[in-house]
C-alpha cells in the first residue's frame, strides 16, 4: 500500500507484554488515516491493549510475523471482545500474531461497510473466533480476501453470523488446527460468492464426539470448496444444511475423516448434506480411510425436508463403511466414481429418480444396497437407471427390500450385476 509510514514505537508503544499500548497504536493508525492512508508498522514484541483497535480506510497494519504480537489484557482489564475492528475500504492486516485469552474474544471483527479488506499471514491463537463477520445487513461487507493465516485453538476460525450480508470472500492457503468448534461456518448468512481454496484443515483437539465441522454451511448460496486438504476430521469435514444451494466441492483430499479415533463404534460422515439442500456438485475428490470406517458422502432429509439435484462424479473412495448413501433425495446422478475396499459402495432409503453410470466398484461387500418401500411416489418419480457400471469381486452386487411395484429400474450394459 502506498502512502506514509508510521512506526507505533514512535508513538510510545512498548512491546514488553505488560504496558497498555492501545492509545499509542490507535494514535499511529489515526494519523495514518488522516494523512490519506499508508502503513502502520508493529515491530517485534508483545503489545498489550486494553480495548479494540479500529482500522479505517486505506490503512495497512503490519508486522514481522509471529514475533509481532498484539494481545488483549486479561479479564476485566479488557473492554469489549474484539482485538481489531474494521470499518473502512482498501485496508489490510498482515504479518501479525493475535493472541487471545478466553473463549469470549474475537481476533478481527469485520464491521458493516468494510470492503476490499486483505488479511494475510496473521496467526490467530485461542479465543472464541479468529475472524467474525457480524455486520448489519443494511451495511454489506464485500470483497474480503484471507490468505496464508493460521488458526490455532481459535474456536471458530472464520464465522459468518446470520445477520451478516455481503458478496465476495476468498479464504486461501490457510491452516486450521487444534480447533474446538467449526473451522469455517456460514450460519444462515446472506453471503454469496465464497471461495475456500487450497487450505489445510487438521485434527480437532477433542475426542471426536464434541468436534465441530471443518466447514459448516447453513442456508449457503454460491460456495466453492476446492483444492483443500482435510485430515483427521473425526466428525464431519463438510456439513451442508438449511436449504443450501449451488455448492461445489471439487478436487479436495479427505484422509482419515468421518469416524472417531477413540471409539470404534462411532462412525460419522465426511460430507453430510441435509435439510433440503439442492444443486450440490461433488466431483474429482479423493476420500481415503482405513478399516472401513465412516460414510464418505451422505445425502438425507431432515425435519421432513428433502433435497434434490446432487451430482457426484469422478471421485475416488477407499476404506469406508459406506461410500455414498442417499436417503430420499431426488434427481441425483453418480457418474464415473471409483469405489474400492468398502463395506457398502452405494446405500440408501426410498430412492427415486437416480442415475448410476460408469461407476467402478471393486473389493466391496455390497455394490448397491437399499431399503425402504417407496409407497409415496409415482412410478415416474421412482425410476432409477443403472448404466455401464462395473463390479469386480463384490460379494453382494445388488440388494434391496424395496417394493418393485413402486420402484421402476432400468439396467443396461452393467458388468458383475
């Protein structure tokens, strides 16, 4: 960022971990703003503050990485919850460590009207939320980019509140680890054009039963999840609910996810889509577990609300209790997936308007295994098509207790069925 340069130590800030530097740092920021914008430098040290800093338009707050630490005072000595508030345009926060004290604190609170904010190489430690979007919907937040940050024990890493509204959010190259809640959550936010790309989501600190999700989406719209690595997410790597739509999950890697490490009886889902979600596209992902644990992809109704139009294609699955399970979701297609060493390749309940084409299933106990009588749907809705699938070394290729009078099926050019 062009403009003048301001060093907080020139304003009397002392990085000794005990002196209150809030007024000193804010004075440097304010002078930078009134001069037309520029850079505010935080040298090495631990800079204690007693209340939140505010970053206005055209101000770049930066340091030398983790050695440049900003820390809120403990307990009653700190007023408010956020360490940094933003409320302007064309600002940035980079190369800093924000060390929080307790579960009620927020690293960066993005207020209404913020736009073109860049957050780069910030280490978030502890607290309730690393980054929070909690803006008034009448003041949208637009074009936020979060890159190469670390979220360590930060509760929610990035949280979009139900009140927040905006467009354009990129989360790229970040590392989420030692979490306690969701690493990313869009909680019924009216927020579109979200891209979560090339991040790493690592194991939670808890035992699995109380873990959050790596990515939680409720009533989301227009979200792309691509190029990410998920490891050891014992509960759910991706959770989609509340009539979310137009979600793309593409070219991600899921290793040892969807089951409890400490209790062999607990099996969860890697991707869990429920509550009327539609237009969900899951393709070119790799799902790999050991010991036939967990369900890789689950699509189901919740509260009596069914979803539709799921596309699952060109994925690779290995080592699951079940690769793909569909309960009552209409108009779904499964194309060119490779499934091996699973107890069940495809499972489901009350299936209708499904297309299975060119899938390869090897070394599984069940190829297609379904239950539930389809008594509530017309014959045209319940026609399922099985086309050009190949099953090799599958103990039970096809098993169902569905009523054939209500379940119409077409089989063409399949092998091993």
